[in-house]
C-alpha cells in the first residue's frame, strides 16, 4: 500500500459477465490523485482497448504494485448457477460482488470517498448495501454508462478483472480443451457444448452456466 494523499476513489468493473463458460470476475482498485497521475502516465485505459495480452498482464501487475489497494472477486459458474437456483439475478450477484470488493479495500485503506462503477440493473441494491454498512454509508456512489472509459480507477479495475478472467479461462481450457471464447456467439463454443452434452449427457456445472436458455436449446437438439 502507498502513502495516501487526498480523497480515496475506488473504481470497479466486471469481466466475463456475458460468457456461458467460465467465471464472472470483479476487479476493484483504490486510487488517490497521486496514483491517478501515475496511471495516466503509464497509459492505463479500458481493458477492452488492449489487443496485446502481454501488455494487459503487464499493466495489471503495475496496477497491483502502485494502487493504494486492490481486490479481485471470482464468481465461478457454479456460484452463478447456485445464485440462479436461489432466485438471485446476475445483476444482483454482481452488486454483492462489487460490495464485497469494496469492503475488502475498505479494510486496507479506511475511509473511501467515492465508489465508481459502470451502470447496471442492480444499482439500487448496491446503494442499499453501502447505506447499511457503517464504514461505507457515507461513500458517494457514482454510476455511469461506459465508466471504464471515463474514470481511470474503473479502467484499472477493468484491467484487473479482464486479466484474471483470461487466466481463469486458460486454466479451464487446459483441463477441458479449447472451447473458443466462451460466448454463445462463438460457433466453437456452441460446438464444444453440443459435443460435450452428446458425449456425457450432462454438464460440468463448475464451468458452464447451466441456467442459460442456450443450454436448454442444446439439450433439446441432442435428445430430440
């Protein structure tokens, strides 16, 4: 942790939300004015703008080294499947993960002035969680569309999240083979899912989000 100067801002973002295979990751990063200046000089930007995996990983390591504090929360496919069974939406799961990441950083840096996140459907729940927490009830919540392109703390959080997500997907592929991007728009992913269900007649619920309609459609096609 660095010496803190001025107000502390935490930015957070997710990666892997739209995938049918793999986890959803929340990355959060605490900065002050001094750290923000350093990040700008380093060229920290929205993780989606990185074409090089090497540079993304390098910047993720720099963020961990220079940030006041950081936190990464992993919601596995199994976690998300269980949340869904218990009536929790993806947005609500994301809100709880954002909150846990902020709690984790609060334990390291103390008072947090502002929490910046991208706009999502469970903002009211996140705001409620903050208000119910004695340490975070006065933290200003800033919600903005495309926040990762506007606030450097959110950009840093997005880099941490994406770097971790890519690492987790690589681990899964080393065990299960290449399934493409993990997106339903990827034919390789759909083919892998179809072939897996044809072979085993079930799903590896630790990596596949089984509550998706795509899963039901594949099951119907295979068993027809």
